[in-house]
């Protein structure tokens, strides 16, 4: 069921239909949290998808809280040196900057860049 919901989410997200995508994202997240637990990689991906949807829909407050929740869970389960953690920090920094939290955004960007692998 969660995989079918993910496919539906991708279609709506790709079309920019964020309001239509949100219920599917939320349902998939609840299924994964219940069946796999809040710290499972699939659950973390579902939470990340939800945060990205909020960000794309300019729902900055929802995006901020979801990215903060995701970052806390990722740091707990993946450690602070993981590239996924760095990506979440970068996304969070963008929303922080967008909402006028410049100092927090700069600090988050610095932390993110320090974790990014050399290219």
C-alpha cells in the first residue's frame, strides 16, 4: 500500500498538485511509522518527501517543523556525518533563510557544507 501511495505522490508532486499529494504523503508516512518505526530508512524518506512537498507548496512553517523533525531523527539514526543529514541541513537552511532566520540559516549551511563529501 505504501508503495502505491508513493507512486501516486510522485505523479501529483510532478504535476505541482501539492494539495492532492499531501494526503498520500501523510498516509504513507503513518503506514511506515506504524509498520517499520519512526527511525527506519523508509520512514525517514517518507518524512523527507513530506517536507519537500511543504517546501514546494510554500508552506514554510510546515516545512520548517518537518525538516527539524527529520533532521533530529536522521542525526539519531544515521549520525551527524551522513550525506543525507547534510542534504536535510541544506534544505532546512534554505527554508530558514526564506523565512528570515538568517543567522540560523548561515549556521545550518556551514554545518551542511562541512559534511558534504568533496566533489
